[in-house]
C-alpha cells in the first residue's frame, strides 16, 4: 500500500496509468495537443527515473466515441471497434512523445496490427516492464461492449500491477459533479461498494467490480496539475483512493 509522503521511496513498484483520450486533447477538446503530450511524456519519464515500472492504458474519446456513435444509430460493435482504433492513434502519439524524451516505449495492442505495434502477449509485456520499458496498452480489451476502464482493470490484473492511477480533470471523487454542483464534497477514501451503490462516475461498474474482486486499489487524481503523477506514485495523499 501507499507509503507516507515523507519517504524517499516510491509507494508502488508497478503501476497502470489510465489516461482518457480527452486528456491528450487539452483545451482544444479534440485531437492531440502537442504541448499537452510533451508535458505528459515528461511526467511519465520523471516517474520511470524513480525505478517505477509504468504501463499505460489510453482511451480514444478525443478522436472517436463509440458509445456516442452507437447512440446515433451506428451498430454498437462497429462503433466500439472504431473507438479501439482511435486508442491506437493516441498510443502511437504518446509513444513518439516518450521516445523524444529518451524513454524506451512499446505499444501493445489487443487487435493485431503488426506494422505499427506488438500484439498483446502477457509474458512479453511483463518482460518489457522488467526491462524498464514503458508499455502502452491500446485497442482496449479487443472486444466491443467493454470500455478502456475495463481494459485498465484487466491489464493491471494480468501484469500484477499494484495500483491503477486514473488521471482525470478533477482532483478526486466527489459526492456530485464539482463542475456543476458547488456544494459537492470530495471523498479522501471510498470503498468499491460505495462507488457502485452511489453510481459515482469513477470507472464503469465492470471495471470497479474487477478491481473489487481482486483487491486492486484505484487512485483518482487531477492529471492537469503538473507533478501530480509523481506525487501519487510517491504516496502523497492527493486525490481519492478507492479500495
């Protein structure tokens, strides 16, 4: 579990960082914003210098939202596969930004596309992490009807990560949407069951249930605050811990 803020050692040895596609879009709201990508790559590099093994699961909402397209009448499975391809575009952009910061990186996809990335093979992915390479998991779980949140939970279990760090626009989990409700209060810690019962928008129910069954903690924190990825990894009490 997390160490205190005063220790010089990271609180976690192996992490899964869950990034939404929107996080890469920055203020423009769509596509990939190069300065945001550069800052994110620098923060990830900073964490790797602590000796932490970093895996990343990335969304695709800045390019294509499968759920929104299916609501508009598109076949849900087709829409979800298109969303998976959007995550691969984001993964390649992040890989390029990391490699420009001299961080060895591998993109691993749940749907085979050997010209641009490796197929997901669990033992190979773990070996990359052991060799201090950052691994970016793209294309979700490879199955329609599952979100990239569920992919993050699944991959974290498979590689035996100690925590999922979910970077968002707000600094934790609140009683209501703090953007809409000024009276919303933040939970410093909350249980998986409370998240499910109160239908809080942390991750989808499938992902929360997976984490609960396997006792995998989730830390929800503000990704837009520079240095926060390092603070969470060092065990500083920021954001909300779901356990």
